[in-house]
């Protein structure tokens, strides 16, 4: 059985919120967001800053939660520092949750301009409060996807970590479209289904999967509202809508974005969302285009992978302080 981490944190939490017009959206979500920062005590020197992006159905604040037979992100950082594997840093855990269950960290008329928010307003707010000399991103699943996409699109990140980030959309999303459509149709269509999720007192796993597809549609497409990229009767792919999704697949994006920060990517070889296949292809493209990166596969799935941060955090710290 894994050990429980009983140690008290050695740094301090700083908690604040700020409002940004970049987060204007069509789903009624607040423009003011909370940010939790873990900061070493009595540090006057500029430090590297690691921003942790949340997975779908999660928020950044969860990184600081107490965990049974495990450890929070701040506890993990403390332990890795004590073991001499990395040095002190500023760790930022922002609330990026949306009413559709999560965030892919790109700009969306429906969801808000989360990409611009990360790379401009959040960084400006952090610089006004802390002494920071370099910024890096880390994330798992949707958060890992966000780290990859921001790494391709922004110049402000010195290094990024992607744990099991969405890649290879034809397997990650298209393979589950029929099940999602069936569930959404049962509730009368996309808008009726979304209203149902707001009013029910319990969400099933099928509800969460279908809501995730709605969130992806709002993120990657969003033309004329939220619609799945399939015919509602036959489930045949709507090529026009699907092409808008595919523009955001890292396998597509890399063709036009070949300047990456230092990059660490890993994935379980039995990932139940089939992400390993897309990331294997991306790894080969990164090699073909001679883009500096570290790629690792491990024995595991899309679950219980927090321990992989023992490898990625020291790597990320080393890149930010190089």
C-alpha cells in the first residue's frame, strides 16, 4: 500500500482572485477567478513559476487537496526539494473550471478566451505579486493538452509538461461520438441535455462523457452554438464541423507550429482513451522535425498517474533554471 504523506507543508499559500474581460463567455460563467499559489517562505530571489492546469471535471485548486495514501502537489514539491531533486519554485493552481465541466485552454467565443487569459492576464497578475524569472506549464489530460497547445501558440513558456494530453482526435473523440449522441438524443438534443445536467442532482458516467463532448464542441467549433460534429440521425461525420475540431488536434497543429519550448510528454501504454496512439504519432513528428523533447511511456492507464510528477517536476524545474 502506498504511504500517506503526513508532513505539513513548508511554504505558504497565497490566495487571491481577479477579474478579466478576456473570460467573457456565452454560458454565464464568472469573469472573476480564484488563484491559489504555493510559495516558499522567506524567498527574496526571483523563482521559477510552474502553472498547473487541471484535467476535465477538475479545477486547479484540487492540486492542493489532502489525499489519502498520497500527497498534494505542494507536499510533493516539498519532498522533491528535500530529496535534492529540484529547488524551490512558485506553484500556481488557478480555477479554470467551466459550466461545461472543464477547459481545453484555448480561445472560444462560447467558453471564453482562456488561452489569452493564461498567457497575458494571469502572467501579468503573477508578476505584479511575485518575483518570477521564468514560466512553465504542467498538466494532465485536458491540462496536458492545454500545456501542449499553449507551448505551440505562445512565446512566454520556457518549458512545458504534458501528461496524457489529448492527441489524435479520431481515436480520442470520434470513437465515442455514437455513444455520446445516443445519450444526448435521449434528453432531446444538446441544449436540453445541458439544461438537464444543470438541474439533476446526480450525474452518471454517461452524463459526464456526453457533457465532455458538448464542452469539446463549444471549444473546438462553437459556430452557431453547441453542436456535435455528426449528423443527429445517422451519426455520420459532419465534415465541415469535424474539420474545425481537427484544426486543434496537436497532430494537425504541429504542421504550422514547429517552434516549441522544451517539452516533456508521457502517457500510459494502456490509456483507455487511446491517447497513447496519438502521442506516439506526435513523438515521431517531433523527431522528424527535430524538435527538442522528452517522450516516455509507462505501464499504466489514464488513471492513478500522479506519481509521474516525480519525474516531470524535477525535469521542468531544471529547464526553467537553465
